[in-house]
C-alpha cells in the first residue's frame, strides 16, 4: 500500500505554493502536486481535458506562484512557426533587420490548445523544449532559465484538432487530466469568487532563483540500487509486452526517475521510495506508449494500472 505523503516543512516555499494552488484549483491536490513535481524535475507539462475545467488557470497559477515571467500562445489552425519563435523586421532608422522575439522567450510559456495548430506550427516548440534554445534567421538564441512549456490540449475527438506526433509527446515529462470536480468542491466553486480574479490577488511564493535551487535539490535526492532496479524492470516490461507497439526509451526511464525524485522532495525526503515511482508513473509513462487502442484518459489509466500490477517491487 502506498504510504501517506508528508508535506514539506511549513516554512518551505514549496509548501506555500501548494497551499495557495489548492485554494484556487479546488479538489485537485494530487494533480497540483504532480504539476509542481514536473516543474521541479525540469520537465514540460501537457494538460489534456475538455474546455472549462481549469487547464489554462492552472498554468497561469503556477507561473504566478513561482514568480516567473510568462507568456501565452493561443494556438490556431493558421498559426506559423514565426508566431512562436519571432521574426526579423527591417528597421528604416538603422537600415538593418532587427529580430523581434516571439513569446517563446519567456520563463513559462503557456501553449494553449496546442493541438489546434498544424504540425508545422507545433514543430516550432520542439527545439525549444529539448535544447532550451531556438534557431531563427540562421542564429541560435538561448532561452531564459528556468524554462518551462505548459501546454493544454483538447481531446482528440473534438473538431479542428491535430494530434501531437510521438516525437513531440515525448518532450513532455508529464501528461495530466484534471477532470470534473466532485459535487462539494463544485458547489464551493460556484459559490466562490471568480478564479481569474483570485489569480490577480496572489503574490509569488517563490522566485526564479529559489526554483533553480529546488531543482538542484531534486538532483541530489538519492535513488538506491533497488529503486533503480524497479525502474529498469518497468522499462523492460514495456519492451517485452505484446500490448505495446514499442517500449519505453532510456530517456523515458530517466524522466521517470527525475519525477520520482521531485515527488520525494515534495514529501520531505532526500531519498526515493518505490512508492514515489508508482505515484508519478500514471502521468509520466502512458503517453509515451502506443497500443493501437483508443487513446483516451481511461486508456492511459488502464496502461498505468497494467504496468504497476505486472511489475512487482523486489
């Protein structure tokens, strides 16, 4: 049985981030902890759900509480890569072309409804997400640190969507689904203040330097040989199972361990338990596996359950 998680010390900024987020996004403490763990692990986050359940609010909330500069890109079917990266414009005064940076040059980039853009526009994010840099007009330009992409997408069955290719899905450390709130939380939401109005009243609980320091602490969280063996057993199972078209890559295994380390840090520990891997696996693994089945949220949950039941903790 999974152990009950402990919160970090009361004075910890991470604790303040989670408490403030819980007050805005009601009834989703597990998803909020996963989202924060994703950012602590230096990964990018993909949130998939129907419109109106708080995807955009969650992304804006994290950027504000972490004290990071953020930009929002509303993806549409007529968007061009230059709308993301930027473009050079001729300046008559200097008689030179000047590069005008696009919204990708922010610490937190909210890519809203990313699957409404064509694959050509989606590809503009690939280099930025993997290399933390962009190449435009023949020049490579670094992106700020820290740098995160928080993307939202609507379910694939909705009109006007372009499914993300596997190469881009793999750039996201985690894929989350918020879902509808339970009855009591939804009543509290209906009776309370507007969530966007609440965002305007929030003060940052951390800053960029504090977040970078926390990311360094994540890297220092110890993973024992037994934990690494358990993670490796999960990789091997996906590669040998006939259920999957292909198994998890070594990069996926590294991402799973990073996410588990971040989860352990949020639990107030400097070492990883197998339960940490089990907690983050449903968000880290299923979107990297192809089964040929219906790629729905229920399908992802079934994939995670299959893996966890099939790979015992030795």
